């Protein structure tokens, strides 16, 4: 293994870092584009029901400046809702959510460890309701309406039954709109019903409506990210919607633009805020990327994106009243919880777990998570689960490792002959290559044999990296002593200063990367006698590998560094066993030779 093993791993890390830094799109950097309408079979282009103009041009005002939108003010009344799982703050006048804290998930960047709030401070559209074609319907504009609530506070933390909170407004003495929320104990979802009542004696053109969330969602920062002002690589986050096939999309292709969606909302690293419509509504999805990105800090993900669930409703007959149901899920991306969520008034699966994205090796990551959960149920510690998984991988790969050991030993024995060939054919590279391959073939040596052991570890490497960055089960999971979060770097001592480097920033003493560097150095020394002679440049590079690994892993998740550390330790143990086995075989061979020689002499 030796040099080739380490070089291969360095290349893997280098490719991953370069891809993350330069090639992978960050959600905040993806340009926003409007959804294009799709041509129907008749050749006509369908119209978004929330943007279609009214048939009577006299209903339109001369200018939108003639009316003023209702805006939030510091004196607005706030309504607090407390359950076992979350704490919500509503603005009564606007009937929107201003805070949504998850009681069982502390904010890791907050010294007070307050429950994590998923709604950014300047997000005025969380559960905002907008009627279609508002600029053409001054008298039916919900943005001009003031809401009133039927309660000032709700608390169901002591085993009480479900409770409701109802917001009501009337627009132009014609249209009464009601938003009713039903809070259920011991759940992460909230049921929502939207009621429209035409109180006039004439038909009202509603032209559909939108239920919105955003802009953005809080980023769930780590302490070192908040101190440095730089958010680590997270993946594709932001607005998402799912139509029942493929993966959730930030924005659909033109041919899917008006497809009925199962759900839509905002997605962060470990949490989601999703709106699930009643399937009979045939709701569609729209990405509103027109918001100015005013969030210059790193606390908000996708700060210029608003997810909109679009519901078609062309008009209301006189005295007509309709009620339409939604289910809101604001909580962790926990597969067990997500699978239990259904659409309102339906038993059809909405497959919320699709919001969890483990990347290219997702099938391995899901298997690893299943193993982690099983081991955690026995040992109660995800750190032990990582150690046992590493041991299992090394045990499975042991036959490959032993084969690689024998291959490298033969390579070492052929070094004198290889040097002779280099000297003999130094002016003819083609003949040198043919002679080298012939020598390998005659001695049964595979020149790539030393790379075999790490090949099965490549998918494990990527899957674990994705798992630690997406599995909420590992968020905040402690190991022991100072390692209190396997999804974050370990911190032994925080430094009062920061040392900026090319690959990382040092603002704390982290012990795991240092120990990992030491084990890398020990591994080099231990297997050095099995490594074929290399040129001086490669030998010098190998000497600096342990130090390079320390800086590369310095701000990586402690669970991943723990995996790499255990992998080094188990590799050294395997090498020791193989060396002992080889030594025993050589001694037996020497004894057999002596016996045969003695027999011949007699």
C-alpha cells in the first residue's frame, strides 16, 4: 500500500475539494430564472392562473401607487404557540410566521444554545397568502388586508389536545379569507385550512392564489463558521419541489413547469420547511427569485429565493364558500419522521424523504445509515458505530489487502531487475515498457495490485462524507469527552485569534486531526519497508503527507476524521499481522530447506 495508498487518497480529497470550491453550484449563486409556460397539445400556451388578467379591464386600477401595502411594524401584536417539538411566533396583523424554533435541536452557533430558529429575521413571506393578479385587483388585494386572530397564545406542552389558531380578514367587504392552523402534540407537522367566502351578490374573479415561504432559510451554522464568517460546503439547498418522480428540483424543466406537485418548500442542510397540498387542488410550483439578496452574512441560505405553491381558483360564485387543506412540515430531515407524513385528506404517500440527498453513492449512504442506527440502538453512541463500521470494512477488504501485500512484496523483490532494465533501455522507453511488463508477467506480479485495498473504500469515503453532511441523526451526536458533535470539528481549546491558511483556518486546537496525522506518519513508517523505491521528489512528498492531512482535515467533521483515524489504525494492525505471517512463512521455508539439505547429505 504505502505511497500509492496515500497518493490515491490525496487525489480523492483534492478532487473533492476542487469540485466543492470551483465546480459545484452553490444555491446562493445559482441565477434565478422565471418558469417558462409549456405549450399544450393544441399549440396554445397555458396561462398561470395566478397571473392571468381579469376579463373586465375596468377592474384594474390606474396605478399601483394608488394603494399602500400593509407592512410590519415593531408594535405589531405577536402570537406565541408552544408545543413539545416547536415554538412558533406569528405576526397577527400579517398572519405570517416570524419564528419557528425546533425545541429539540439547539442552535450550535449560539452560546446560550437556544432552540434553532429556521425562519430568517427578514423573511416576510413565511405562510403568506397572495391572490393571483394582485396588481389588477386593487379591491381584492390580500397585501392590503389586516388580519385578526381568535387567540393571543397557545400552549399544548402538558399533554393537552390539539388546538387551532384562526386568522380572518375581509377585503373590500366582498371576500372573507380565513387561515386556520391546527397544532397537534408530539408532531412536527401543522394542518392548515384556507377558506374563501364570497360575501357579495356577484361573481368574484380570484384568479388563483399562492402560498409562499421565504426568502431563504436559516443556515444552521457551526461555531467556527460563525466566527470566521465563511460557511462550509453544504450542497444544493434552497427552494425545492417534488412532482412524484425523479429528484426534488429547485426549478423544473419547461415540460414539467405546470406539473402537479406533491410538496414544495425550503431546504437546508439538516432541516426543511415544506408545504403539502391536498392532492385534489392540483397545485403547481413556482420559484420566485426576484427578491434582492440583501443578506450579506452567512446565516441565511438561498436568501433571494421564495418557494410558492400555486393553487388554481378562477372565481367564486356569489355567497360561495370553499375550504382547502394543506399540511406544513417544518422540522428535521429524519427519514423515520418524514415517511410517516401524509397529504391532507389522502393516504397517498408524498415521499418527503426524497428531500434527503446523499449524492452519487446514495445507496451506500442509506445502507451505512441503517447500520449506524442499528449499532446506535445497541451501544447508544454513533462514534462507536463509526469505529465498528470501519472495522467491518477493513475485515471485508482483508483478502484484497493480503493480495496487495503479496503483490507489493514481489514488486520489492523485483526492484534490482527493474533497475537493470532501466539502465539497459534508458534510451528506448518503448522497449523498457515491454521488458518491464514481460518481467511482471513472468513473475506473476500485478503492478496495480497495491491499489486494490483502497478501491472499495472510495464509495465508503464519499458516502460517509455525504452522510455526515446530511443525516440529521449525526447532527449534535456526541462521541466522548471533548468530541460532542460528530458532524462538526472537535474543539479542545478555542484560540483568541485566527490563523488563515490556504486550505483552512485555525481558530481552535483540534486533537483528532493531529492524532490522525500521527497515525498517518506511523503507517508510513510501518509499511515503508514494503514500499518499492521511489524517486526523491515522491519520497519528499510522502514525508509531508501527515502534515498535509492535518491541515486538510482540520475543520472537517470529527466523525469523518474519526473514520480516517480508525482506518489508519486498522491498516497498521493488518500490516503487522501480514508481516508476522510472512516472517513465519519465511522461517518455515528456511527450516524445510535445511531438512531437505540434511536429507541429501545423509
